[in-house]
């Protein structure tokens, strides 16, 4: 098989293994079998592979190629897990139709992972004087425990996360903050409203204020990410039709731009509630942050950005565009560990959707580009 055929065959094998994240879907397969495949494949082509399994059934694999010589170390990172397969037809049977391969995880992101592994092998065979590490990590689709643990086992001079970017070089992505806002009321019989406080109606002005805040956020757009946004994602409250509700719980997701911190968002919500309280002194509302993930951004002129641009010029015939991704990814953790990071992966569509596919010529181009980038960066 040629290297181009190898990446498609490896992708086919990866897609055929169920690796649905069990933190998302009860009793799902997890990463054990796919981690074993990656380690077996790596050993079979002469690369060292180490399975790390801090939580039983949730392993990551660290594959090492090249030499620990004078050259630099490049980390290629992809996740092993996928989201669930509800509503899909034959999600684990990779099906090729024209230039596309269909199946759960083809696009997000087993094609990127296959390209990274092939690049590790081919850069090693090309005789680089540095090291290429592939971290094939667990649990990106839930809590990112895999990458956080892998980072305790490795370091690198730069990293490429091979999530799908349509063969563009992504130098930024947004973060997010989840905030719960709890409004307290007082239960009473619906016929005696003077004895109660309606927590759901009290939440109304907060929703209006959040909508106004979302409008204001539009005025400051990041060059590749656009504006920060928020949405009201969950709301619960009430007991029954004839009872004044004593509690309303609202969850807001705020997507953050590079430079915005979790504390900034916390203050923004606290100030918003304070303004609502000024208008309604009886309002009893508190907020708390339940989960936060940092945004990510790298300097446009970082060496890894230039190396990847040169590699795309060599393999794609033109310099790949610089872009930002709307989604959050493990890149934020890698960058936070002090490793300059970019995202670069193949084209396709249907991440987390019922019909998911990846472009095969694009996957081959991705593998070639990663090989070229590793060959120059690690020499
Ligand atoms: Zn992904």
C-alpha cells in the first residue's frame, strides 16, 4: 500500500471500532479497544507506544517517533472518543462513496488522528533528528481527562491538534463558561398571590437583560472568531399549575474570546444581577459558575504557524488560510501547559450529527502536510 492508501485504511479500522464516550452515553464502549488498535498499529510500523490509563477503561496512547536527538519535538494530538450514534444508520461501518468516507467519528476526528499517526511514521522514516509524538487521548467529548493526563507524561516545542479545520490553520478558538442563576421565590396557592413570590416571573427581567447583553457583545468582534455570544441553555422551575413557583433555575452558556477570563464572565453576570436588583429590590437571585474552559490563541508569527504554512505551500500548492474555530478543543489545555499550539485537520461535515463524513483526498493532504511540517520542524 502507498502512504496515501495507508491513511485511508487506518481510518477505516479506527472508525470500525466503537469508541463512544461512556461519560456521554451510559455503558458505551469507551477507548480501550481503539487504544489497543493504535498501540498495535504503532508497534507494527516500528514506533514506540505507551498506553496510559489513569481511569480503568479510559486509556490514552502516547506514540513516539523520530529520535531524541538535537531536533525539536512536535506533538500531534487527536482524541479517540466519539459522541453517541443515536439516529445513525450503520455508524460503525465505514462506507466510502466517491471522495467521502461516512461513519461516526470519521470527521470528528478519526481522520485527523489517522493523518497524525501516518505523519509520525513517515517523518520518522524520513530520518528527522528530533521527535514526533502523537497523543491519542480519551474523553475530549466530555471532560478532557485524557489530554490533561497525557500532558503529565510529555512535553514538546509545539503542538498541532488535528481536529477538523477544512485544511486551514486555526490559531484561535473560543472558550466557554457555564453559569447557573438561581432565583428564589415563595410558594403559595395560586388564588392567594399576595402570600407568594413568583420565581419564574422574577426571572423574566433577567432574561431580558441577558438578551441585551448578548446584543452588546456583538459590537466587539475578534478578527477570526467573531463576537462573543451567550445563550440561555436550560430553564427549570415550578411545581404545579395552581402553585406560585418558589424557584427558577436558569443556565447560561457564554462563549468567550481570547483575553476574556472566567472571572470576567462571573463579574459580568454579577453586575447584570445587581442592575436587575436595582430595578426590583425584592429580587432574590444568585449565580455560580459550574464549568469553564479557557479560550485559546497563538501568535500569528509563532514558528509552528510558519512551519505549517510552509508545509501547506509545499503539499497543497498554496499557503493555507489562517482562521479561528467556533468550537472549543483540547488545544486550550496544551497551550495552557506552555506548548505553542495550532489546529489543522481535514475537511468534511456532520460532527455530532446523524450523517457524518470526511473528505478522503483532504485526509491524505492532511497527512502529507503534517509529515512535511514534522520533517522541517523536527530537524
Ligand atoms: Zn473533536
